[in-house]
């Protein structure tokens, strides 16, 4: 690492992440990009009005929709820590509507599913999230999903490996048979 890369590395490992993993391993090749990336990621992960459970539901939906095994692996663990029940996690993996969600869980799930699938959300879905959480949270939720889409694409393209001994929950898109 050059001096600029080392400075960003030190900033990241001394912050809430505590280590460099995932997409930052690739992005660190450009120190300025890595620094801005980690700052945006820290804000969206740790500094929004969304509680961790709802953030993790949106991230898991996004990781699965983007077919990113690393993102799924990392955020499944975070989702469990945030109290997401195994039945809900299993349904997110299967890309089916999870059973037993709270109203807040369901609003965020629907928003994330629609945004990933349709690249926008229906008026009804937008209105439901806006009415429940307010404008700031709708903006933060949209940015969170967009950010983790960028993360997933970076993880996938650069084939950032899972920790040794961890099996992927599903294959990378480029490793699936051509249809």
C-alpha cells in the first residue's frame, strides 16, 4: 500500500468495521474512492434513522436480488444479530414473502423487493413507507439499497472470496450455467 492507501486502511480498521473485508478490499486500490466509499457506507449502515433490523432486511433482500454470496453471508450474520428470525431469513434467501413479519418489516421488505426488481417502487409502497417513517427515512432506505447494490456488484465482479470453509448460499451469477 502507498501512504494514501495506508491512511484509508487505518481509518477503516479503527472505525466501527474494525477490519477490511468485502468490497473495500477491491476499492482500496483507489485510496480516494475507498475513503469516500467507507464514509458513505458507515453513514448508511450506522447513521440512519432505520433500526438495524430494518436495515438488514433491506440489505439481505438486495444481496439476494443481486445474487451476491458474500453480501448474503456477511449480512445474514448481521441480520441474526439484529434479531431477524430464522424463518424470515430463510424466506429472504428463497426470495419468497417471509412469514410473521411485523408491519414495519413488511413495509421495508416490499420497498426493497420492488426497488430491486422494478428499479423503482409503486406509489402505494412509497406512500406506506413515507407515512410510517417520514421523508428522511424513505431517502435513507433508497440510498441504503442503492449502496448495497453497488457493494454486491463489486463483490461479484471481483469475486471477493468468502472466509475459508464457508460455502456460498448460492452461486455467483457468472458461475451459473448459461440459460
